[in-house]
C-alpha cells in the first residue's frame, strides 16, 4: 500500500516489477483492502509507513494477516497491538533503552 503521491514514482515501478505479486490496494477502503489481503493468503504483512502521512494504519488494525511487521518508514515502535514485530537496529532502538 502506497500513498497516492507515489503512484508514478520510480520506486513504485521498481517494486512492482521485481516482486512475485503486486496488488494495488490504495484505492480501496480499509475493510476492502483487509479482505483482499486475507483472500490473497498473505502470511506476513509489512507496514512501511507507520503513522506517517498517507499510511493505511486502519487496514492493519483489522488484522488481515497472521503476522504484521513494522519496518523502515517509521523509526520506532507503533505501540499498536496489531503490529507483532518491528525490524530495527541498535541505532534506532538501543538495547539500553528497552524495558
């Protein structure tokens, strides 16, 4: 899912041509997008936006995939019960600051 402003971007073209399946969900409502993710049988769903502008957080809140991961676009935890994992590193998430 991408913000509409990135639809014609070089990044979108690169991603859409290099993945096995690319499905554009951004023109769908959150419930319709969640249903499409379930129908496709996605096992791991990555959120690349967090709470940034254009994010589709409400679709993730519907928990369309069994495992949901936050990565890259938001440096830190989303603090949301519907995000199971975060991909991070020692710079953005220093171990000494963990609780």
